[in-house]
C-alpha cells in the first residue's frame, strides 16, 4: 500500500495541548498478526526510557511497515487548531467541530485523515479492520458533506516515518512496545492520556513506599541466613 500525499494545509502556528482519556486496554493481537510484530493496525507505544522531543510518551498507529520503511501517525497529541483554521478554503461549518492532531514531524504542511467506515470510497486506503487512511480532498469534502462524526473521522498534521530497518532497530533497543491497536481509543475525543494508560500496563511502576519518619526503620541483614 502506497499513500500519496496530495492535500496541502496552512497552519495557524498553535501548539498541541493535553487532556484526559477514557479507559483503554491493550489488545492481545489482531487476526493473522502475532503480537509484538510491527505492521499496519498496530500501536507503537514509546517506552519510559525513550527521551525524544517528537516521540517521547507517544502512541503511533502504524499505517505501513516493510522493506522500504515505515509510516505511522501519532494519535495521542491533540491540538486546539480546528480543521477550518488549517484549511482556509473549507466552507462547511462542520469543519470547526473537528480539531487537528499532531501526526508526526514529517511533512507538517500536509493533512492526513483516519476514517472508520464499513463502506470505503475511492481515495481511501485500508489500514486494518474498519480503519482507512486518506489524503484525498474529495474524501474530505464528502466526509464533511455527510456529517461524518468525530468518532469516525480524525485529522492529523504531518506523519511519522522511519527508513528501511530503522524502526526494527529501535524496537530491538527497547525504545518501543508493539501491541495491537485499540480502535475505539484512536477515535476518542480525548486521547492525550492514551500513553499513560498503556504504559502502566506495559511497564508497571510497582508499589511505592511512603518513607515517612514515623515508619519503623528497616534494618538490613548483613549476615547470611543459617
């Protein structure tokens, strides 16, 4: 599958913002895909040790992965920019109801759409299950004309990309967890806490002790047990 970028976007220069998220779970696997292998329809969940200005605490929905490289969209970074602000020539008033998400550091002048549909149309490329991706202006106009709700349509500025073998190397270094995507979480109105919910399951912090002065002092045994 090759995604051809064809839709330009003029941004207003606002930064992404944070927010809460409804409950989410880690799916064990997708049909025909072994959990842990990157591929379309999988989540990349940044590890706690991935300190990167673009990908730290991010969740990436994979669109393509193969010998030629990898393409995905960060799905947990919403902004306060509306679609009508980003694409000035949209006349449909419904565009103001759709906010944009930061898809990644590559091609930030371009707009990508993730769409949930049981009846895909021309200009939409299948990702996994009922999720499709498009950069086609005709698809955008049709989605707005049919009043497609936010729960079935999300817009992303830019995308995330890796060269051949690059992502596999990062996974081998422990930078990413690979799990089957939670589609409902992708299309939630509030996705900014998605990483926090997933990482608590993937890298639990354990139980912290409140080391108050009133607690008894623990004496470490220095001699081996007999």
